[in-house]
C-alpha cells in the first residue's frame, strides 16, 4: 500500500494497514468481510446486484467488484462512497449491497451468501507498521493501545 511505502521510505513513522493477507508489523487482528443488504431487499439472481463501493484506490475498494467478476455475477455500481458510514447508509436505505467488515453490520441488515448468488469474501487483516527510526517506546505504546482498542471493539459487537 502507499502507507507501507511511505513508512519504508521514512516519510511516515507509523501506519495502520489493512490487507487480505496478514502482513509484516504487529497484528491488530482480522475481521471477516461480509456482503450486507437491508433485510427487506430481495435479490434476484438473474438481475445485476445493486452495489455500493468505496471510492478510493485501495484493495478494499476493488474487493467487491473483483469478487463478483470472479464469480461471473453481474452488478451495477449504484453508489461510490467515501466512507463505511456512507456504505452502511446505502444498505440501510435498501438501495445497495455492500462488502463490509462483519463488525460494522447493523441489526436491520442481512448477510448474503451463496444462496443469493454472492461469492465468499476474504477476511481483512489489520496490522501496525513502524519506520526503522520510530522510538521503541512509542511503537510499544501505540501497539498496545491499538490492540486494546481492537479487542474492545470486538467485544462490543
């Protein structure tokens, strides 16, 4: 990722990165990625999936379209959003399906799977990486704080 490159070059001291494969750095855990839709949205497998996607250059943004193409499932991008909050709003409104971290699925959302013609999605692995000149005490403190934060977020869901 561009953050990983910035840390390697020394342009940044610290970055939290998310990828489909575990990466170098200290692990902050992994969360399943799921297809979410409003519980009242019914999908017809013969029609394109109304899809909401992130509008940035990152693996997360490419994941839904790549998965659907790989499964030969047609789709129409109905929303390009700048945040997960916007993706969730599109799902809550019943206008789109979105790939979301399982931890962000809300009670009025349904999970979609093979019965609805949706392919499986990989987990999202999060890690924290440090530049070679980052003080060890800072690296330790940040890692512990983020691991605690991630652990608490998982307990609340």
